């Protein structure tokens, strides 16, 4: 479930940022649930108390604790604290997005930001999220292959048409390449390599673009059935689209990559 994913990411942030450490055993054991909120420092302050608005916070409605982060500082906040307001945001897919308003909320623990730790944590979250997306793409390809073996057109199975065979071959190859890049980025982040930020951006760019292209292509292979609202792939297509926006848009990923290459 998505909320489990958000809790694991929160535990990772707590561990690497060294903030709200008393929550770590509860988050990793499943006793408590967590979420991560990142907002523009121009619109928020994070010190002993938190003020500001965080947009598109995943699973905030089910979180017991939220790790709040800006370029100015990080803090752990109990969601039951006075001044925390959580509002749902309707989306085109199933991504559970919420707006969280912090009105002079007391923190469980706060500290000035460590830019290196913050970037390392963000890179790790990006890599983990993209790894899930590649898994979704592989599941959709598997479902499509099964469909092609059963569905017939013009007296032959879809699996017997060479043009369609080549398409699923390309999808499987693209997903495998994205997975390998994700593994490379994860190693770089874990070992603190200088190129970790660039590699995380490349992994996010490749995995999310590939994931969407593969799911969209598999929907096409299902024909009209794939477009039906009650078909699983239609739902997956709407869900994966957000990953080209979350954790920094793919345009920002290209900016990060080009800056690293050109020294800008």
C-alpha cells in the first residue's frame, strides 16, 4: 500500500536527517505512519515552531508524524498537534495528495538544515520511488503478454504478429535498462559519491519517462478494452503520470543533469 511506502520514506528521512529519532522504532515497526512535507522556504519557517503550507503531501491524512523540510531547516511534527490542518487535493489518478497547513505548530524536534544530508535523503527517496515505478511497468507488461497470447485478430493471436512482438521486446528492454540505472544511482547515493545527485536525476528521468511510455503502449495493445474505465491499465496509466512531476519535474531533472555536465 502507498501509505507503507510513505512511512518507509519517512523512516529513511528520520534516520539520515537525524530528526525526530524517537519516531524511528515506531515507524519501522509499523506502529506509526509517516509522511514527508517539503515546501518553499520563502513561504515557510522551520525552527522550534512551524509555519507555512506544504502541497502534494502523500498520505498525510494517515500519518502520525510528518517530517517537514525546507532549505532553511528540518523538523518532526506530530499531526495531532494544534495548528495542523490537512486537506485532500483531487487528482486525475489515485495518488493520495494533501495540502498540509502548519499554523505555529510546535515541533517534536528541529534543527538547521544540513545541505549534504538533505540532498542525500532526497536522492534516496527519488531512487526508491522510481524502483517501484519500474516494478509497476513490468507488471503491466506481464499482463499484456498474457493478453496477447489469448486475444485473436484476423484469425491469429496478437502474440503471433511480429510488429507487436517487437513492441513488447522494446518495453522489456527499456524497463531493464531503467532498473540498472536505478541500481547504479542507489549505490552512488549509499556511498556518497560526488555524482550521486546527477545519477539520481538521470534515474528518475529515465524510469518515469519509460514507465509512462510502457504503460501507455501496453494500453494501446489492449485496444478498446484498455481504454475502459474498469480496466486495470487505464487506472495505472493515470497513476503513473504523476511520477513525471513528483520529486521534481523531469524538466528539473534535465536541468540538474545538464548543470552537472556543464559546470553551470
